[in-house]
C-alpha cells in the first residue's frame, strides 16, 4: 500500500509483526523453562506449623480400557492387540530384513551366490514367525553343548568312551532338539544373519536409536490404548546388557549387575507392573526425537519424565483424583516435583541428591555422626508446598515430595537375625511401597524365558530390539491376566512360562493359523485410486488371447485360470490387459483390495509397486516384485512356498 505521496505504508505488516511477537512472548512466558526460572525457595525446619491439605488421591485399581478385554481370545491375539507385536509388525520386520540382505549381504557373496551353503530366498512372514518362535523356545528349553546346532539335533546325543570292543556308548535322554521340524539349520542361520529391525534411511533425522524407534512407538501406542493406569506410578530406568564399543548410547554404572548396558526410561504401573511408556536414553538428545514440544527445553532426566506424562495424556487427568509418581534420585528434585504438581496435577515422591537446585542443604545437615537410626529432619516450604527431608537408616536418605503428609509411621528393619521397629516419615514409606514397578519388570525379563535372555546377537541394537520385544510380551501377559478378572469372560490367568509357551507354539505352528491371519489382515492394504484412472482409455481385446495381469498373479498361486481371459480390456495408457470390473470368483487378491476392479488395483500406489512393465519383443510384459509384502501375503494365503512359485512362473509372465 502507498499513500498519496507514493510512500509505502507498512502499518498492517507492523501490526502483524507486533501480534506475532506478542504471541511468541506469551508462549515463552508460559513455557516450563520460564516457570522454573521464577521459582524461589523458602524452606524452614518443620516443627508444628500447619500445612495445606492435599487433594484427593486417585484410588482406583489399574484397569483395561473399555472393549479391550473382548478384542482378543487367546494369548497370541492379546500380544497383537495390547502390545503392538502382531502381523503388521512382523511383516515390516520381514521386509526390512529382506532389504538388508539385498543391500548389505548379497554384494559380498562369492561367485556361487550361495549364502550359508544354500541359495538365498526372500524371507516370508511365516518364516519370520517361526524364527521368532524358535528363539523364544530356545530361551525356555536350554540344551547345553553345541550352541544353536543342539536345538536342531534330530536324535538324542550319543557319547562314547573311545574306540574298540571295550568302549562304551551312552545315549543322553531328552537331548534331541525341536527346531528341525520347523526350519533347517542353514535357513535359520540365513534369517539370523539377515535379521534387521530398520532401514538406514530411518536414521537421517538424527535419531541415534532409529533401529528401535518403530518398536518403541508400537509398544507405547498399544499401551496407551490398552491400560488405564492406577493412582501410583513408578519412573525408573530399565536396561539390557551391552558391551559393544560401537553403541552410541552405552552407559556404565558400577552399582548395576550389568556394568555396561543400554538404558530405557520406563514409566510403569506400581500395581500391575504394566509398562505405560518407554523410551531409550540418548544423552542430551539434541534432536529431541519423539519428545513433546512442552518438554524440549528441560534437562535430560526432567525431560524424560515430563515427556512420558505428556505422551500418555496424564496431565490434568484428575476426574477421579490426583496420581502419584515415585522416582529415585536420578530424576526427582524440587523443581520437577513442582512442575508435575502445578502443570500436570500429579504428586511426586522420591529420593533426591543433595546438590540438586532447590535442595535446602543449609537446613538439612543430618549425618551418621549426629543421628541415630530412625531419626528424621523435615524442611517445609510453605510458599511452594514442597517437603524435603532426611532420614537415618544404614546411611542418610534424602527425600523430596509434594505430598504434605508429614506424619510419622513405623517400619521394620532387619539387624542380624532380628527385626527392629523404627520410626520413618510416611512420605518415605509411600516411596518404598511404590518404587519397584519398573524393577519388577526387569526382574521378570531376566528370569525364565524371553528373547533378550539369550545372547543371540553381538550388535547392540539387535539385543536392545529383543529387550523391547520382551517388554511387549510382559505387557501382553499383564493385559491377559487383567482380562481374566472379568467373570463374564471365564478366562484363566496364566503364569509367565505358560503364556510364553502358548505364544511360541503359535509362532512355530503359524501354518495352521494362516486362515485367521488372512481374515484379520485382508483389509490392511493402503489404497488410494482417486483420479488415478481418469486419463485411461480401455478397448476390448480378442476373446481368449490375453489374460488379466492381476488375475494372472492370483492364478499363479491358486492354479485356477478360469475367468482370467473373460471380458478383458486393453488400457492404452497403461499398456496392460486387465478387467475393468470386479470379476466373478473367489480370488484372494480381491480380498486384499476390496471393491476395486483389476484396473484400479494396478493403477493404485500399491499396485504400481507390485507390477513393473518391460518390453519382450513386440509384446508388453509385466514383472512382479516377489518380495513385496502384499505378494508375500497373497502367497501365504494359498500356502505356496517361494520355491514352488518361482518354478511355476519361470516360463512366462507375459500378459
């Protein structure tokens, strides 16, 4: 805009800039970092001054969300619905493993082009199921001697004292393996070498642990859709042992059983031990991968806690009372406890380090020299309603909380063979009663079965990936046993070993489950054909000369050619023979693309990935991407092996 003298008028632009600046200033004022900078502490030694009463605490037990218990009927279905470890997850894992072989392993093969002594064939989803089932069974059925070969042994192991007539032989009972009936040892080694969770392209965003990100997100989204947390939660680190020097997130802690390990930040329910949110420790995590916008400016440990709360949507969820989070001194501090209470309506309690900002070190100066066991010293900030205290046990314990219950109770402490009753602040006792939610899960993962219990791999991200799968198994077990508490479902609770046995057996016998998998996942093919066929012109072809390309792909598996030549048309734009209608018959490929004609299937984004054209002389021919997940699913629906399919289609795929 210009005035009458031709001078530019930027009034509107200036107003816009001022309004944007005001909005940004308001957002900065409302940020957590700005809130922390304005905190001032006024702690005093608590004597008998009055404290503000607490809000009503959440008292309901942990529950499943409505409709979850009715959505599954056996442990394998529960694993899919409640932990994200299902068909689509394994299908993605299969595709990434096949890609890894083509990119990283095939170029290094010798001129015979064999791998582990046999030709390579792309991994199918069924084979990946069986591979995971074998790994799970190996962790529960230990056979000493021989490594993986012992589990593929078809007869009992025979021992001999030597050679000659006086030598003795002994057959060791129950030493035969189980895996040979499901997969050959060479094929197992092939899949084990090609196993890869994620493609390298996923790491372009700066995520140090991109190989684990999809598994973490699957577990977190499934947990949020499955569980209603109880009133007491625990936030702590879990982990898996890792000594790899190439691991960018390896931690060292001399006080842990595993000195070197990959740490996970875990928010768990203190009653059901269900994992509600999990993330991997990445140090400062400058890229803030999968971090809520409101928590990005916080320090590392505070960021981890607030991100878990925000991702679960627990902030301001006070319809049935305020929840309580228990943390140890790696996370808890006066600033974090104040943020959780004022911004999220959540109480917190936990041990605290004496060098944390806000800790009243000048007041709380208890030591072993000037105290006796059971003695406590409490400091209370009546402005911010925060309690910091010290309690003498074997050593001095520092505690910080927004709970204002300053009463004293008792606890039993063992001294030699006797138990002494000593005084303890009730706040600290609540911490001790609710802190073990994460540790219980770690304890279960370390004993009696699980993918990560055996050292299947040396690569750090593969061991960590299996640790996440173990967390999925535990969440599924928790969900199943919680659903068994519903009388109308008439279900039995499972022990962990029996639950794992059921899942491993289903994975190994996936051939018998293929029909149900086909029905459950037939509708999961992404389709978008809007405006894809408008520019196409189709003309009739001579009857009986050409076959529909889409129906031909289905008939290669079913060996049913009826109807593939009837009423077909030739698309001048696509240069392909197809049906311009949904043909009669019960073909599985039309179940994967419900409601679409063959022409719409081949023009869809998924169809373009499956079919690629080439010229064979004067004829148009189509090549099929055999490792595409849809083709793999179609092959499994008909129960056709890869070898049989290649033999049947090697003659001519012309359309």
